[in-house]
């Protein structure tokens, strides 16, 4: 459920591609090194590796991996705790 707290907010740096947690900007969205369909996203210490570099496309409303543009972020489910792939 959306609470609009900092736990659910992110900052995006278009230059680096990092998506940082607003709650603790030391942590970034990370694909866990899995570059295939169904890879779960995790929070990880920001290190700037390829698995943390995304492109947010405001025109299409998508977020995809910079190194693999066909890999987009999508929700898997509609309940609390559902995975984000």
C-alpha cells in the first residue's frame, strides 16, 4: 500500500543512471547481477556497476537497464509484498 513515505520514494540521476533510496541514499536499485526475465530487483550499496544503471524514459513511462534496454522494470502482482522484476 502506498504511504508516500521516504521508504517508497526514489531519486534518479540521469547522468549516472543510479536510482537511490530517499530513505537512505547509500542504497540503490540493483538487479542482483541477473540480466534475464524475472530477475528480482533488490536494494544494494550503491557502487555504480552495470546492474545499478537504469534509464527512466518519461515519454514511454518505462525504466530499463542501460546495458540491456529490452529488460524493463515491471510489477509482478497487485498485493503488498509482490515482487518487482
